[in-house]
């Protein structure tokens, strides 16, 4: 399902759209064979009013870099809590469209359904792309969890609860380091999301796809390779 819509909306219109789109989120596994995983992140350069999004495509399960791309465009919307996708998703989509190889799964630096209206940027992108997505956030937006039940060892996790519903998990991706907030975005379950995040962890707090995308998004020296004449899968 693709849901094209304008991105530069009023807060009221954006919230109404989130309520509508959230009804279409699928939290059942529709993940086929996973050979390629993309990680996406972005950085805001306020001094130039520009958004710089990065995508890194890795092979799976060996996690070797296959493609890296950056896409820049002017910021279309101010920062509003809970409406991050309307500010960041346009440039992230621009980066993803540069990929030659379609990813089987996308890990997004941000929330999946661990969001007040169950549609963070990870879920929003999943709907737009119709690809399984996982939200991999570094900070908690909503919800609570049992801190005492979360073991210090990597691989441990506990449910994240909001309004008596499980909306994600606090996942320890590195021993004795703050957990990541993992939530399904679209076309994937929580349990499968956790499994792939842990499979992509290489001793850092961030899973490798979003760790590399985070690093690339902040690289001001990166020179994008010249595009070939072959159209991308996202044309």
C-alpha cells in the first residue's frame, strides 16, 4: 500500500492524517527472504536550513556494505514533537530512491509504532514504501517498562507498554549500555523486529544498518557518486 500525500501540513492536518494512516499498519510478519537490509538516518543543518539523509544498504547476514547514498533538500516543516516524519521522511525517501538494489527490510533511526498515535517515522516510511520496517530509536517517546526486569547482558529485552498495550521493546544491544527502543514499523512483528536488530548488532549500541547511516548522515565530506543512466528501483 502506498500512501502519497503532501508533507508540509499544519499540525492539525498532520495529526489527523496520522490517525488515518495508523489504521493501515500491519504488525504481522510479511517478511520474505532477507538478503539486503537498509539503514536510514538523517541530520539537520540548521545553519543552511537543509536536511541531509543517508541510506546504507548491507548484505544479510554478513552485513557487508553494498551501497551508500546521501540526499539533501531544504527542510519543509519545523520540528513538532510527534510529527517528526513530516520533517524528516521526504529527504529519507530521496536517499532511498537512489538505491539500485531494493532492500528486503529497512531499519529506521526513530520510532516505529512506539508513538502516541502508533505511527512514528519508521511506520510512516513502511506504509509509503510497502516494505517491512523497524523503528530503532535511541530515546523513549512514550511508554514505560520494568527496568528491574531488564538484564544487563546484550540480547536481553522487556516489553514497552503504553496505555496497557505492548508498543515495542527495550532491547539491550550491548552489555551494560542503555537499551534501544525497538518497535515494529510495518509488515513485521515485534518478535521478528527484535530478532533482526540483534542479528545486526556488532558490539555497538546501534544496530549496524542505522549506526552506519547515522555516521554517513553527519559526514560533511561525503561526495555522492555520479548516478548511472540506469533508472533506480524507486524511479
